[in-house]
């Protein structure tokens, strides 16, 4: 449902950029989170990390004028 809402808000080419950006941001956060938890000695392999906020970050970047910058970064144009 969140993906559909993001698609309605940012449009067809923007939803692809928003989802890819959200996935990349989530991956960077996850790597940092796992590293931090390993350093603290409290790592758990199945700790849940919510995915929705990262999709919203990607949508916000596209919606608030980041589409040209993100298209250039991702090679779209």
C-alpha cells in the first residue's frame, strides 16, 4: 500500500527512483546498524528493521526536487 501511495504522489518515473533510493538508504543504514551492534556485542541476526521509513525518505527526495539529481546519480539522464 505504501508503494502504491508513493507511486500516486511522485508519478511513474519517480516511483522507480524513489524505491531504488529507499533501498540504497536502507542498505547503508543496515550496514551501519549491524556494525554498531557488533561493536557493542549485542548483535542479533533476526532483529527487525522497519522498511517503510526508508521508502518515505526516497519518496521525499524525489518529491521535493531531487528527481534531476537522483536521475543523474542513478544514470537515468
